[in-house]
């Protein structure tokens, strides 16, 4: 498999009150050169990758976090995928909420993912993070 991604963080400017803010994370895969990816694609028929989103609301707020929009950019940089991240809710079972996105394709130029952007309303009262898993070619 191609190693897990390192995250390059790009912070946007502060949004105006009528705008939505976004956070963009450019993904880098150390040790996976363009030549190595080309050979993996030539010898494979399928690729899969998983991204996990975890969030934790502040205990003092306890109110649900509004849903966020997220976009994933494919390796070809010609296609992106949109999804909605559920709001974060503080419950009695756990202080952490996880959402898992699983990408599996026979279009091998789409993986690994290269960028993800989260669009939100500027509410900084909740913590969230991503774990980008390795790409598996088979």
C-alpha cells in the first residue's frame, strides 16, 4: 500500500459574517513517487482508500454542531467528490464522534486523494480532525 498521508494545512482568510469559511488540507504521501504510483496502477485493477473524520464538541456548549460540507479532490485533479459531515453531538457514550468515508474504484487515476476542503460557518467551538489512511492497490 501507499503510505498514509501527511497533511499540509492551508488556512483561509477570516470570513465575513455573510460568508462560509473553509479549511483546505493538501495531502502528501511520503515515499510514493509518481513512478511508483504509475507502476502500481499498471499492475492493479482496483484501488481503495479510507478517510476518518472525528469531532468533539466542547462540553460547555453541548449544542449540536451544524453539518459541514466537505470536498475530496482526486489524484487526477480533474474530479472531486462532495459529501456532508454530520454535526457533532455530545452524548453519554463517548466524547468523540466518527464518520468514515470509504473510496473504492477501478478508475485508478482517482486515488490517492490529494486535497480535502471543509466548508463551515466559522464556529470554532468544536474540535475536529481527519485520519487519511493508506491507498491499497489490488
